[in-house]
């Protein structure tokens, strides 16, 4: 069912809303009064958040489980979502963190040898809402023109909706700006990560033991691959001092594959909650620090994160940050962050590496950015987005610390950015 005509920003007066089409069992209610009718799937109910769009053609299960999407409803621009089903391996956390998904075509029966569950059943099992039959091109153009709006996604099998109540809920939601969501998605306690890279027929290397079962997800849980192949480290470990450098990673909403890449690059990883103190970090005798991705406004998370990061920097030990971790490092050294108009969410974002002019094809997922004009003395810009020129990486000139806005672990290049993990582990090996 087509979406209503693109509207202005959510602060605009209500627009005329189309009547509910016959057979509609789902609706998206935007804060400006726009109604987008469709067919609901997955769980029934309603959820409120920021409506964004994602341009990746694959990886919908990884996207839905990425903790960085907490508080958001994702519009997928690729029309065929759900056609490869779901499985227990293609996830970044045990449960989806995105509130819901909006797709063009109805979800078909899965056609993939790795599929173990239909997308509809997977969403139902995790209490997440889907909305199909939507003109996602029109909705995406609306977001591009007016910015990411607040809205409510709702699904009712009987097609009965209290639209005024849903509209009031959309208008009453405060938005992501000023919202600290890292505390909601971080782990409850520290643990040691053991898993490495995935291989066909074996699953993830080393994720069959006690440590791995603790490491899988922000809500606990256990996944055991059919077999555990021997772990093969990269050349970095061979250049190290005969041991794995110990990384203490702060989990602000981390994706599992980041830790796998750190292990593959030769590190030993211990993960701590977002609110861990500097004393808790140093009690683990780290060789370096990692700041993870995560959801929400970095300026809000900075209240408790930045003081710890500044103490980390003062030790002179190597530090590496990704996405929210990049933004928090920027704030820690005196830069500022800002809310983006529509954000960057996709697996085809070109980023220029300023040191040699090379272009990396990257995966991005962020609605906030480090303001380029706010970088202080002692901070060098290392990467820029070729889509809009926004900052995509920094490094400190007087300390072994660097960060990137994009997600090197997502490997859309596919290996354009793995050097960042090797660089970090190499810095610790020589520290």
C-alpha cells in the first residue's frame, strides 16, 4: 500500500491523513500526523521511536540486532527483506534492539540453506513489529527532505487502531537528542570474550566454551556452533611478544563482530559495562582500551564516559574507538558532537583516508557526528565521508589514540578497513 505524500518536518502542523484501506493490519503514525498504512507482521503491538532508513541490500538480521539501533524504527530501502530467513549466527546481540522494520514487499518463505526460522516468526519471538507493503522510496525521500521523524509503528491483526492515541504517543516522545541509551543496552557484568572469525560449516571460532556463552549478547544466552575449528591468528600476533595484548573494551552497545575482529587481529578481550570506573578498568591490567559503538546521544553518555576516557588517555596506553566510541573520544579531547539531518545508515558508504587518499567502502550507522570545525589542537582528522564531507575518523598527535565513525568489523569492502584492528593490536604489542 502506498505511503501518503511526503510531509514536512515533524514539528509541522498535522497533515490530512488517508483513510485506512481495507485489509490494513499495520500503520506508521508520524508525529506530524502522517499515516502510512500497510500489512503488519511479526509481533502485534505498538512502539515509538525515531524513523530512519537503511540502504544495505543484505544483513537485515545483523542490522536489527545491532544495539546502536535502540530507539529506532528502520525503513529498509532494499525491497526484498526476509527472503533468506533468519538463523542463530547472523546476529550482533541475542535480541533485536531496533524497535521495528518497514519493508516494501511482503515477507516470503525463506530460500537459504542456513535459514532456521522465518523472519515473521523471529520477530514474533522477540516482540518486534514489522510493516510491509509500504512505498519505502517515498518514505525514504520524506526522511531525506525533512529529517528523521518521530513515529509509532503498530500492528493489530484485527486492523483496529486508536490513531489519536498513537499520534499523541508519537508527539510525546522526546527524541534521541539528549537521550542516553548506552546504559539500557550494555552488559550487566564484565566477561572475557573468546570467539573469533566465522567459517562455513564450523561457525564462529572458539565460541563453544564457558567464556563464550557469557559473551554472547547483552541479555545472556548461549550459542554453540556445530564444531569449533582451531583459531588462526593474524600476522600481528606473531609479531607480538609471544602473548596476546590485553584489550579492555567498554561496551556502550557493542556489536559482537568487533570483539571477533580484535581476537582475529591477535588480542585478548575483556568486556566491561558502559558505567565501569577507571579503577575497575585498570584492575584488569590492560595493554589498551577499546570504546565500542552504541545508541543515543553521545553528549548524554559523555556525562559518565568522558571522565573515564580522559583518565585512560592519561595512561599513555593505546586507545581505539568505533562509532559512539569515536564520538566519545572526540568529546573527551574537547570537540563537540551534533545531530545529523538524516544520519548515515548503509553498507556502501565511501570514506576517504586522508593519509594516502585511499577510499574505503564502509558500513555506517549513526545519527550524530563529531563536528569537523570543533577539532582542537592536537587532534588530526584522518577520514572523511565522501557522501557529505562529514568527519569519519580522528587521531591524537601526542597520544596513541584514534577512532573511526564507521564500522570496520562489518566488512562491506569486504576487508578495506581490517587494518584498523591490526594497527591497534600492533600498537599494544610495541607499547
